[in-house]
C-alpha cells in the first residue's frame, strides 16, 4: 500500500485538495482500511513523498527502483497507490515492478463491486467500472498480450487476466454503458413512482448521510429497530434502505440510510449512484452523521459537504434542512466529551450529540427531528362528544396531545399539535362528523 504525499503545489495542480486536507497518517490508515474491506492481505504500507509527480510513473526514477526492490523481495503481487494513476503510469509501474497496480479509484470500485446487492446497485457499479475501464485500454502485460478483462457487473481489476490476444473494443464498452444508462433511466422512473406514492401518504423523508464508517447504519438500526449491516468497516452497506419511524408527536417519517462518502470519492461513482442519491436530494431533512471521536472529523465533514454540493444541495449555515449528528460520543474521554458538548451548544448549526451504539442522546435526536419538521405544524383545540372515541384514538396516534380534560357531560376538550401533512385529513373528519375547532 503506497500513499503518495504530494507537495502543496503538486496537490493543487492535481486537484486533490480533498486528500491533502487529511494527515499522511490518517490517509495511510484509511487506505489500509479500504484494502482490508475486500480482504486483501496488506504486507507493507507506507507513505511516499512526491515533490514533483512524473508524467510517466508518478514517482521519481530512484523511488520507482527502490519500491520495485521492496516489492520483489516481499513477493508482492498487487501494489495499491492511494492516488489517481493514469493508464500510462499504471502500465509503466506494472512493467517496472512486475506486479499489478491499482489506484485509489480502482480500489474503491472493487469495494463497491463486492458490496452491491440489489440489481440497481450492481448496475450502478458496473457503469462506474466500465467508465473507468474505457480510458484504460492499454496492454498491461505485453509479454503475454493480456488485457484487463470483463465488461459485466463482476468486472474486476484484481482478478485474473482476460483472453490472450484480445483487444477490448471501446465501442463494445460504450454500447454496454449506453445500455446500462437506459436501464438506470428506468430505475429513476421507478424511484419517482415510489416517491410519488410516498407523497400521497405523505410522510416526510429524512435521509442519513455521512463519511463512511461514521456510524450511519448503527444509528439507522437504533432508531428503526432494523438489522441493516453495521460493521466497523468502510462501505459496509451500499444499497439504500428505508424504514418508517414514528416520532414523539405521532409524526411518521421515512428514514433512509444511504451509501457512505469518502475523501476524493470518484466522480464516476457519484454520477453512477445519482439515482440512489436522488433520495438525498428529495429529502425533507438530511441527517449528516459525523464521527466526532475521529481526529479528522472536520476534514471528513468537508468531504461530505463537497459531495452534497455536487448534488446541488445548498449548505447555508442556517439551513434548517440539514441537521448534524455528532456520533460516537461514547468513545470520548470525559474531558473531550465536555468540550464536544460545549462546542455543539455554541455551534450555529445546533448539532445533536449521540451514541448510536449505547442509545445515549437518541431521544433528543428524535425530538429535534420532530421540531425541524414541525415548523409548519398547527395547534388546535377540539371539543369531542363522549361517543367520538374513534376520533380521539386517531388523534393520539397521529398527533401530539398537549392537554386533555373531560367535563361532567363526558365531552373531551383536547389541545393537539398536528403536522401540516395530516391537518387536511383531520379537518375532513371534523367536517364529516360536523365538529368544529374551538
């Protein structure tokens, strides 16, 4: 595992600000985590200083030779470079090191390929794979005339060689890309039908986003009681999951768990997963889950914000459509915990501190979500006859009962707070029963 550390000038020229915001140590740890995510055995991991990237090999001649000797002595079969590597650089490094070379984008694509479970997810990953491959139709092993093979959903850059003497045809790849895009267009239409169905209910949509491994799925499971895969592993979940949740006031929402983000997330992946991420764009409220115990939580926050900005989601400081959730407070020391709670109190975005693992702060989170979604709520006072038990039960189920009293005649006077989307249903019931609002 090689993590190039470019000078600031070189980093800016390569448009890698997202990576340079992270320390070399954290970048190395994250890169190793990515490799472990697909069960690779990392025998050597190091950072490599690059003052001026070389067009042909990225690294300087001396460094290429030095790394080649290390690779040969350890009998390494795959070298991963945690950086964008051009097709020419990849070919030259493979020739110099006599092993396969995979860059950051290729590694992330490998992980996504293993994580996709639904047909939609596999299509999206395949589209990203093919877009990546299209620009890499170069012979990596000229002495065997071998090409990287595969155009299907199981395409892999780590796996064995393709057929001998066969050139991948750009037109064939483009044809498959066009076919996948047509299929994904149908996916978008299907999702829109589902969204239209939800609008008729209608329940507000709350989408969970965050840096990979920030605890999104653990939070999702804690709130919904679902059993979405939640592991201490990058990209543990890929396909979106939705569940209905009832909030303290009786308001019902749809909670959506989405794919985790990461620094320098490949553009082709963002584009391929646009259909999935439409759920985020359509959300009434976005929960940005942050691992507040992580040493680079601020840099991770910016990485997520960059992806959201790429989805044309505005991020104003006073935006009520985004709620930050500072997760993993259980991992903080007493001193850093107090600092985090104090920082949250004075933060203009008014984040909520929680531990998805222990459940601490979850009640406050649900209350805050309720308040954010309830800015258009209506407060009503109703007088219900004794025989309107069914309507009274409906109010307890669908609204927040603030006060209730029964007079001598058996009539119930009740003060409620009801969501804007349910107000029409209540008024219709009152009209049918010929009841009025006090």
